C-alpha cells in the first residue's frame, strides 16, 4: 500500500494528552494532512504539511503510525507521530500561503473526546484509526519497557 497523503500527528505533553486539530473555515475540523510530493518521503511530507498548515517549524518524526486506506477518492494516508520542541499554546491561528490563504484555527482535542461530529466522515474514520494506532503504540512501548 503506497501512500499519497501524509498526516502529521502531534500530541500535547499535558495529561491527559490532546491531539492537535484545526478548524478549516469551509470544511470543519481536520488533521494536518496533504499530498506527498514527488521525491518526498511520507515523513518529509508530514513535516512540510505541518509547517505550511500550522506554522510549526521545529518538529521531528517520533514514530510511524502506519498507512490507512481512507476509502475516499482512492487515497492512502500515512500517519506520523511528530515531536515538537518547546511548548505550543492552547489555541492559535495560522494563515496559510496555499489553500487559498485560509486562516486555520488550531486547538488541542482530548483523545477521549475527539470532535467527531464536527469532522467530515473521512476525518471521523481517520481519528478512529489514530486512536487505535496510538493505543497499540503505547501498549507496545509498555511491553518493551517491561521486558527489559
């Protein structure tokens, strides 16, 4: 399964953790996601999309959360858990240079209370996939630590 879209997943350092989402002025609540450009790895595309859509320039890839068939326009999404150096505000706005120069409103959504009803169905399914992937990733990390 070769991905054509990359998605940057950022979790807040607070407890309980929140997931970075944004409100698109025309399309509801979304994850940071975009097309993988020619010559780019999915991870590079995720970091580029994070810079372009949120203004976050100091992120690195922490983990590959896998690929997912979006069952939407033939898209395959590649999810990447990103680490951001420094603290981010609770909410902020960022005006994009692409996507017609829209202003995106960023916020942290609690993992236990993701705003599914405010998302397009494809993002609802993506959030459900991510919750399961993050649970599995945390479970694997715990097993690795315990087995040492």
